[in-house]
C-alpha cells in the first residue's frame, strides 16, 4: 500500500499543466531590473564581438562569399555565451529555496515534484531563448554575404536551441542535487564537461554540419542530437525523483572539509614525528575584535594553517618554474610572466569569492541581524569582517613578491621594475577586494555577488581592449593613437607593460636612450596606477562612510523614522521565495 498526497489525489493531472510557478517566475523576472541589465550585457557583448567578426579587415571590406567563416564564428560565439550566462542564471533555481529554507513550503503545495522541476527549467530556458533571438539578425547578415545555405542556417539555429535546453536541464538537475548555489554552479560545468567527453555536445554536431555535404552531415548528427535530448530528459527525470530526497540536506564547505581531513592526516603523522606542530592557531577567545577573531579562526581562507597550505602550493609552483628558467638561462623566455598571469587569475578569483561573500553570506544565512546588534559602528564591522581577506592578500603578495624578486634578479636588478610591479599587485589586489565587498553589500545572494564581482573584473579588463579593436578601424582615430591610449587603461595592458618593459629593455640594449625611455614608461605606468589607487580610495571611503546604509542598519545619529515598506530590500521580489508567495496566494 502506497501513500500519496491527499490533496493531489483529488486534482486531475491536466490541472498541473497550468504552470502557476512558471507564470510567477516570468512575471517576477519581468519586474526585476536585473533581468534587463543582464539582457543588455548579453546583447552588448554579442553585438560588439559580432561587429568584429563581420567587419572583416581593417578597411571594413568583406568580400562576397565569405559569409561562411563569419557565420561559423557567430554561431560559436553564441555557444560560448550560452555556456557562460545560462549556468549562472539556472544553477540557483532550487538551491536558493534550499538556502532560504523555503523549499519545504513549496513541496507541501499541490504542485507535484515533477512539475516544480519542469517549471523551474522552463523559467530559466525561456529567457535564454529570448537572448538567442538577439543573435539571429547577425546570422542573417552573415547569410547575406553568401557561402551559407538555408539548411545550414536552420540547423545552426536548432542546435543553439538544443544546446540551451541541454545546459538548462543540467543546471536544474545540479540545483536539485547540490546543497548550495556555488556547488550547483561548479557541478554544472563538471557535468557538461563529462558530456563533452562522451561526445554528447551540440558543438560537435555543428562541426559535423560545417564539415562537408549538409545531407550526409545531418544524417550523422541525428544520433548525437537524440543522445543530447535523451541526456536532457534524464537530467530532468532524475531531478524530479531526487527533489524530495535532496531538499533538506544541510550546507557544507567542501574546502573546509578538505582542510579538516588534512588536519586529521597530519595529526596521525604527528604520532610518528613526536607531536611537532608548525602552526598553532590556538582556541583562545578574543579579548577584542570578536568579528575579526571569528573571520580568522573559523573560516577556511582566514585561518593561518590553511593559508599556509595555500602559500605552500603557490610557492612550490613558482620555485619550480624559476629553477627551470634559471637552468635554461635564456633571457627571452617568458615562463615566469605566464605564471604571473595565471597567479593574477587565481588571485582575482579567490578575492572575488571571499570578499564578495563577506556580507552576502551573512544575509543568506540570516546571521547579519544579530551581527548588527553589536555595539560596533558599521565601519568597524566591515573592517573586522575583512580580517580574513587581509590575511589572504598578504599570502598572495608573498607569491607576487617571489615572482617579481626573481624577475628583478634575472633581468639585472631593475629596481624600477620591482617597485612598479609590486605597487601594481598591492593596488589591484585591494581594489578587487574592496570592489567585491561593495558589490556584496548591495546583493543578497552570495552566488550573485561572486558572479557580479567576476563579471565586473572581466569588464574592467576587457572593455578598453574591445574599444581598441572597434575604434582602431576608424583611420582618423587610429592616426591620433586614441585606441591605443584607451587600451592602456586596462589593467591587463598595465601588467603587460610592466612585464614587457622590465624584460625587453634589458635585452635590447643598455644604452642611455633605452634607459631613459624605460624610466619614462615607468612614469606613465605609475600615473595609471595612481588613477587606480584613487579609485581604490574612493570605493573604500564610500564603503566605510556609508557602512550603516549599505548594511541596511539605522545609523546611531539618525532620528528620522524609517518606513519598512520603502526601505531598501523590504518586501521586494528578491526577498520573497517562490514557496512563500504560493503559500500566501493559496491562503
């Protein structure tokens, strides 16, 4: 004898096809400003890169019959944009309800689990399909240049939609299976990578379509298309079956669990070595700065012994590359510079994740309100919350100093290079940290804060480079070197300029002409760093000055009454979960 929901038994199955959750989701998305911001960013990136693909050579002339290459570039661009934007929006479909502990309310409604998963899937897929419509005019322009058949055009549009269905299905399944939005986001890419390894990947089908006769290619791609649809259906089916089982799992910190397993391993090894402890954090309670103590003793990226392990991994990599370069004794090699850029990517990612979640995670765990009741000012709370970030930046600066010190020694003790390069590391690392904190103060979801911080870093680095490519096609501006001046504002170009001048000035010549030009270049780079330093000071001052407002806390010197219905964050659709709205509607 099986048990079932007593209310669901009296409701015919076709009543569930009304999709009230889908209507509510789409209505909320239409009322959110974030929806239009994301749509604008998607369209801006798509059309900017599309113009670069269509514009052809520097003169802007494209020969007739060259539409096939342009068409393939645009379709691949659409694939990558789907792969970037859709997991970010779909991976939190159900984990947000888990984090707010409201998924249980959604499960006790008359909506069955399969309908919940399906409606969440459609609520993420339909906006992405509207994004795809923005790219179809670009495909039509490429089609007008010739070299592309109608069948290939329709097949590419179908494969783009199929890929969106696949990514959305995988993201929703990972959202059902995972405990947090961050886990769902990472696991989505891991599952997609596994599907790509087994050739369940629409990009492969598009390559097949563009490789030869279209009829033969379509015949070969049908099996893979069916495999992709089957994999998407399996993801949705598994999500429906596992929704109730995975609804009440407590969140966990995978990095912290890994470090604790290493602690148990080292404690077992200490029985052999005689109980040697290199780093002892201690368990004493704080005499002052309790928030800073909590950040540096209870968080994975704030504890000394855990940061020491991160530093060990970074330093071993740097020493191995430095030893290899020194043994080859070839000054033209730039392996250390490549390692430096990898370190920049890793450092920016770690700071975005850590700094943006300092306040956003407290809001998500509903622990910010007790924190705001402490007799501390908002600025003191922010400074103490950044204690773990300060330790992380100190560890990263040691790694940067190791690379810059080796480069200074290897290139003949160029102290100008050493000063400018280390100053760039200090300014950019703190700028990323305070910028991510400022974004985290304005967003409630840790995942949204992390993604927004990463997107902001990418835009600051990439927008000047894209403008250089676009404006460089205008001969008047190119003669005035305006595109080059704009591109030099990018942090990527600043870091490249420091590395190139520090490396090539010593290689080319030691004459006074090159030395003077090198110092002038260092002065220009120092001026650009001062601009970013000023931006860092402005962001930091804004966060500390308006800390109480950003924390949504009533300042102590404020006597004006605050209307809770008009206060920021009160009674907005971002703070009301799906289950709460459906429950209130049913009542």
